[in-house]
C-alpha cells in the first residue's frame, strides 16, 4: 500500500456495500489485490469491511485516502506492531518475534529513518 493518495470507489455487491482500492501499480497486480480484498471481506463481519472503516454506506461514492493512514488508523490500529530498524534485527530475533506476534496482529518491519 503506498503512502500517497489512493482512490476508493464503492459498489453494491448483492446488497453489501464494498469498496475497491485503486493503488498505483501494474494493472494485473491491482486486479489481484482487489480480488484478494473482496475475497477476504466475504469472510469477515460487515463491521470489519473497508467501506465501514471509511464511513461509506452507499454505492457510487468516490473518495481519496492516504494508503498508510487507511492501514494504520482505520484498519490495523493497535493490531499493528512496528519494528523499527527492520533490516538490522538479527534473523534469530526476527523468527522469535514472528512466532510470538498475536494472531490478530500484523508485524511490520520498518527501516530506521
């Protein structure tokens, strides 16, 4: 997900309002990403859908959001664990952290700035 602006378009999927994200990139990769998002949402309650996170409840809405803001502030929130200095963390410690991270959380490796 890019840190820049991402176009979001809502649509009606058999009575469920969903959104498609349009990040920059190769069209085939964007298509696969959109398919993955839709497939994942079908297994989640509506309260965890992207449209709900963005406050969209009707089809045909176009919105522009910051990609990283969407991930960290709307979707993951406290479920993201960020390890700064990612590439400098020894492999053994990486393995331990990956094994211990809670199942509901995501582990993000970030290089120090």
